[in-house]
């Protein structure tokens, strides 16, 4: 099982940008914690960050046939990108979106969310801990997926016997 973590524009600036909103933690530290959780649970994990919308679309498409779960913080593109939304919809891979800040308590333009309707879940406002919660949620989704696949296989084997 493989999870791909996709980080959008300006998240490479975590630890520097608006610390009063996003806190002091750097992206590498967040990823190190997620990697630990993945390793403990025997799951492969890959990290990707881009400031470019098209590269994020490409990365979501690359997940098709390669990953079983996506965790994405599309950052500002969350509020504008029909292209990223369509890519998530196209690949049909369970996706959890994360926002470090509570986007509902901020400027009006952050209340628009193009991605939430095509995601399994949205986690907002927990700071970097939101990524840990997303990992927990994704592991649960993957366990359910695995159990459903095993049940399906067993039923097929029984039908053939
Ligand atoms: C963000 C919220 C977005 O509105 C903003 O553009 C970001 C970060 C968050 O994690 O809180 O860059 O996605």
C-alpha cells in the first residue's frame, strides 16, 4: 500500500511564512513525522511539493495505478483549481485534504473550496497535527479497502470451489 502526500504553493516556506498562522514547523519536520507513522504501519509513502498547478495535476495523475491514498494540501489552489479537482475526481483514489489553518475562520475567499467535494475528508485548523490526523484517517481507509479486497477474493474462491 502506498500513500502520496502532495503539498501546494508556499508550503515549502513553512517555518518562515506567517508563523502566527502556520506555526514554526518546517515541511521537512512534518514529513519526517508522517514517514515514521507510515514505517510503523508498513505503508510506503512519497512526498511531493510544487508551486505550480500543472505539476500538481501531473502528480495526481501519476498516482493512478501507483498509490492507494492521497493526502493533499493544495494551499491557495484549493480555492481556485478546477483542474486539481478534476484530476482527483479522475483518478478515483481516496483523498484527504488538509489545511493547517482553519480556512473557514479566515478571509471570505478561503471559504470557497474546489477540492472538498471530491475528497473523502477535509481536516482543517489543527495546525501541523492535521497531517498526523490525515495519516490516521488514511490508514483506516486503507485497512477497510484491504479488508474489502480480501473478502471479495475469498467470496470468489468459494464460488469457484
Ligand atoms: C492553507 C490555507 C490556504 O488558504 C492558504 O492559501 C495556504 C495554506 C493551510 O494549510 O491552512 O497556503 O492551505
